[in-house]
C-alpha cells in the first residue's frame, strides 16, 4: 500500500491518506491472522497482551522425563487421552498442538490417531513412547483450571517465552496504541481508497494476537507526512 497524498479534514474531506492499493506489497499473513483469530485471542494493547502471556508463563513449568516412563491413559468420560509423568499423580491433558508434537516424536500419524477411539489411540502412543529411541522428552505444562500439556519437544529444545518477545517490542513501540510512532494500523476504506490512521483499537481492528502456543504482532508507522509515488 503506497501513500500518495494527505487529505485535510478541515476542507471537508475525510481525514487520512489517499492511497493507491495497486502499489506496494500485500502481506496476506496479516489478513489471515485477522480472519482466523477468535475474540479471546485478540488484545487491545501491548500491555494487555503482555499481562496475558506473562500470566501464562507464571503458571507453566517445563520438565524432562524418560519417554518410556510416561503413561498414556484413556479418559472414558470425555473420550480423550491423558498423560501421567513419572512421580506425578496429576494427569496432563494434551492440546491439539501438543498431541501432534507427541505423535511426531514417536513417529505416529497424528491425523490417523485422532480418528481412533481414545483407548486404541492410547495403546499406539504408549507403544511409541516405550520404543522411542531418543529416550528423553521435554514437556511444557500450564495450569489453567486443569493441567494442560502445551508442548512436547526434544530434551535440548530452548524456549523464548512469549512475554519476552512482547517486552522487546514494547521497548520500541510502548503500548502500541499511538504513544510512540509504532502502533496498531488504522483502517482502509476500500470504496474510497482513504486510509485513516486515527481509529480506536477494538477487537475488530487490532493486530495483536495470542493463542495457547503463539503470539502475532503487526505494527506500523503510519503518521509520516509527504507525497509518495509508485516506484
């Protein structure tokens, strides 16, 4: 998106930039995130996003365990699998993501296992863990009303927590809502080609997202003045 001139609201025109959408580059990843994120994964500021992912990190822990000592059990009431680590009585409920990681580590097709009844899928996973050559796995567990298994990796896997990434961005962008040059983007009116950088950040306009396993941030410096032309 290339800025071509600035409109003056005092002259009765809409406030913002007139842009030529045929110029520049379209980043489909941003639109994809906007379409796919649910309301509980959208945040209105970097401080709100930081608080959420920091709280998640404080409720998490990592452990390294022998794969052969991990027990897989089928929960008959909910028809799902749970895991028990050595020396623990509290079962871990794998998320969709961690189940796929676990299946990949033991060389089992996750898509196929998800189609099986829980007891049968558990037998297959248990066999894979018992015969897993790497022997050790590292888990990431989060307490959220129940203890969820959020990730399963090799023992040497290093982790940068999401709140550390958000902190690094905050050093440059503050709250991401206009207190610095870098902010959540404004809104483009496709019918007029006018981009307005001065809009309130809402769940519908934000570009700050976080799920149980990732964060995605997209900020812009869209208050620069001056005419530009297509290259």
